[in-house]
């Protein structure tokens, strides 16, 4: 059986400006801004929520199935997905369009200026969940607005349990629309900042939101995560990373671990610890899809984290 990954596919072009933006932007001329930044360092990464989640789930042998739209410039990404044995049968190429792209310029203070072109992503509704077979779990991650509505509704109508992950797509929806998703979803995953936005937009507390789903997952960065489920809150500690290099894609890696555990029917503390392990592995490398641990590597890191918690004896094969 597959875990269906509905979300975006994108190229992330990351440029480094070896100075501070503030030294080149004149406050009294901000109304007539015209500035160019010399960026000798640049890299292009494969990204997007669907790509990142699927990549991490594949590392766990989780059998992901990507459902997304891409542009005519997608060939190199297709080669990458094929190389990593990821199923591309439900990636639809939209003629006369670019794949979604983020152009990110970072200065020496880690400030960022980003331009995002949605491209083919806004046509995600051209894919239908009904075309996918052998699916027993799904995630609705940030994507085209119409596609997110459609895919959530289709999952609900055919009885596929799904995780709603609004992420950076939150500004597209008002409180009523968010509740529309949450009422259909089995699971809801957000970070701490996003959880506050959802509370503000819906007027519901975390406890009230948790009552509407089987589990509400709130990630807290370096402070771990919390899972509200079964009438209680499970506090999941952060797994110590080998090094901290780049947080890009850590949330997607966490969600991959979560989905794997849910598909396996694990209890929530075990799901959360695997999710935290995947986030810790990802943060030690640049980009969302450049870490290459084996399944044994992941289990070793997971097990060591349990030892550190004095919970030795549990393993991924539980």
C-alpha cells in the first residue's frame, strides 16, 4: 500500500550575499528602491513539500506516491526522483509553465529576501486522488489552493485517512476554510507559529482543535514537539543532531517520520520519536533532499536517542 503525498514540487535557488542587506538599503529611499546584490555563491536544490516528504519517506522504505504538478523544466527533477526510486506516475506536467520556484537571497545575518513563483503548482487540481490506487494514508501539504481543497475532499469521500499540513499555505485560507479541512482530516500538523495562526483564525484553542482530529501535532523546533491525542498530550523531546547546518525541509522530514509511524499503527510516542529523528538527520545537511542515511543509520540514531532518554529496548521494528 502507498502513502499518497499531495503537495508541491519546486526548485529552490539559494544565493548568498556576502554582506548585510542593511548596508545597501537606504531607509529614506525605500519608496524608490533599486538595488542589486552581488551573489558569487549560488546553489539549486530540489524541494517542495511533496518532494521533501516523499524523499524522507522513501529513506524509511515507506512506499510514498507523489501527486503534484510540474512545469516543462522538470526533467532534471524527474531524473533525481527516478534515481531515488520515487514513483512519478502521478506527477502531471503542465504545458507552457515553469515548475514552482523559490529564489532566496541570504545575507551574512541570515536575513532572507525571497521571491516565489507558483508556476504549475496552481494547477494541482488537475490531479485527482481517485486516479491513485492502493492508497491507505495521505497527506495534504501546501500546494495550489484549489488542489488542496479538491484532494482533501476526495480523500474524505473515499475514506482515505489524511494528515492536513497547511504550512506556508495558511495565508490562503480563512478560519471557516481551515475548519473545513480540519473537519475532514484525521490528523493535523503545524509548527508553533502556525498553531497560533490557526487558533486566531478559527477562534478555537489547541485543546478544542485536538478534539476534532485523532491527533494534533505541534512542532516546537529545538524544544521538540507535542502530540495531542487520546485525550492527553505526549511531549516528544528533540533528538540531538550531529550538527546544525540548514533547517530547510526539517518539518517535511518530521512529517515523513510521522506518516511512517501512522501507517505502521505505532503508538504516538513512537511516531513522534521517529519523526524527531528524521528532523535531526535532515538538519545536518543543506537543502531538503541531500541527506543520505540508510535504513540502518536511521534506526541507530533512533535507538541512541532512546538510550539518551533511558528508554533503551525499543526499536524501529517494534
